[in-house]
C-alpha cells in the first residue's frame, strides 16, 4: 500500500487552518465569559489573557476529522488508501468514539478548572474517571506481562502521568503547545511508517491544530492554552502512545515499546524532577513553583523565548531516537 502523503498533508493543513481561524472566535467567547488568566503570583504576563487555546485546538482536530470521515465514507474524495481508512473507521468505531468523547471530556474538565480553580482532589478524580473509561474500552499497555489487572493499572497510570506532565509544562509561552506538536508529529510519523493510518491521522491533525494555535501564543501570547488545552494535549499524546503496535512479530525488537518514553521524554523528565524537588522541600507536588526546566534555563541566563526553543530542540532530538528502536 502506498504511503498517503497527500492525505496526511491535507489533514495537517486542514487542522492548522481550522485552529488558526477558530482562535479569534474562541477569544471573543472567552472575553464575554470572563475566561481569562489574570496577572498574579508566578505569572509572567501583566494583563489578562484569554484561555482560548484548548477550545481552538479541539475544534482544529474534530472539525477536519469529521469532515474527512464524511468525505471518505461517501466517496466524495478518491484516495488509493481510502478503503483501508474507511475500514479502520468502521472496525474501530466504538474505540474512536470513546477516545473522541474522552478528548471532549478532558477539555471540559480543564475548562471547569480554568473557570473555578478546582482543588487537586476533584481534579484528579475527573482525570481518573476519564482514564478508567479509556482503559476499559481501548487498547491497553501490557509490557509483556500476562495480567489484565496489571494492564488496566499501567494504562490508567500512564494516562494520568502524561496528562499531568503536559499540564506542568504549560509555564511559558509556546512551551506546552510546541512540545505537544513535536510529540504529535513524531507519533504520527512512527504510526504511518507501520501502516497504522488512523493513529497517524490523529497525530498529524493534532500537530496541525497546535501549529495553528502557536502564532497566537508564541513568542507573545494573545491566548493561552489553559488547563483545557494542556489536559487535551496530554490526553491525546498518552492515547497515541498506547494505540500503535510498536512491537510486532514482524519487528520483534522488544525495546520498541520504549519509543513513547523517548517521544515524551522531556515532559516526563520535567514532571519527575519537579515532583522530586517539591517532595524534598516538603511541599505537595501539585503546588506550583518555578523549578521547571524552563525556569532553570531562564535563571541560567537565557531569555524565555530562547529557553523554549532550546527545549523544543532537545525534545525533537530525543524523540527522533524513537525511530531507531
């Protein structure tokens, strides 16, 4: 089967344009509903900024996905791989529906947190319920351990970890969205190379939607992701790490299951080191501070823009190693 470059390019461009054009509309809605991030403690902005990014990114993913599925299903668009993609949509309809509903649910949870500043426990319970639903319906992590209980537990822990890792990285303009776009592209490329076109489609859609949001967020922020956006990014990347078959009988290299750890290495490292230092300082790991990798680079003398670019580069280089497994 030929590699459908045109299809993935169209998915990326469609998501890019949708997110880019939807952002002004969501900004207006945020101003009307007072969904803004006000200046304050540990904040790097001196004026209110609309928390419109999460909704724009979700729109940039779901609208092109729905439109593309309709056009392929009814033969409006002719493509060599259309039959395979439509077959995949039909065969995994329930799984895809749960994943899409999970994306909407995690975005709404983040929005509710943005609007009402949820306490850590209710927020965690919301994340947990969504992770349990995904683990119950979709593919799960096994790590070659023949135990269903282990598989459920590892999948739930993975989803919670990655969601919160990206929530933690949303601390400088462009950082979370950029790392999300890099991770989405790398997962999309890995999946496409293995012929897992639905996973690849999700990756390129997400990458395009985040790329469409970035001009509004980096280097000068006219909109923030908010918890709605950072939760959505973490959720989608966690799911994309679970869905592909990194290890197969045709490619029996067991180290291939480590590919997601390389793609997401930098956010996971940031989460681990921040939680470690907060624990050493006898603080709750959910209590924010300025000990993230981005803050450390800034204290080392880099500008915030340069610090973000450095972290993007590091994430790209480490993630590229995943293709070698």
